[in-house]
């Protein structure tokens, strides 16, 4: 998997988790303190997100970091 493919996959996982929590991008950006367009870019895989910001994003969704990995293993 290339780096571009990885971030597209990661963004899709984050989008799916956000939707499972019934949150809009607008609601999430209020918690995560990023513009909605930035969250949209992350979800599309067009923006690289650091490991720490990934942690903070999942925290804003009230999800532990492990949730991302559990989601991956079950697919």
C-alpha cells in the first residue's frame, strides 16, 4: 500500500467512525478545533494527519485509539 492509499484508507475509517457516532463534520470541528474543510480533506485522504492529531481526533469522537485498530482487524 502506498502512502497515498494509506491516508485514503485512514480517512475512510475516520469518516466511518464519525458517522457511527452520528456526528457531522461541523460538530466534530467544534470539538477538534479544525475547519470543516480540513476534516473533509483528512477523511478523503488528501491531508496527512500526525499520530498525535489522530489521537486527538479520536478523543474528540470519544473513542479510544484502539478503536481504529479493532475496526481494521474486523474487516
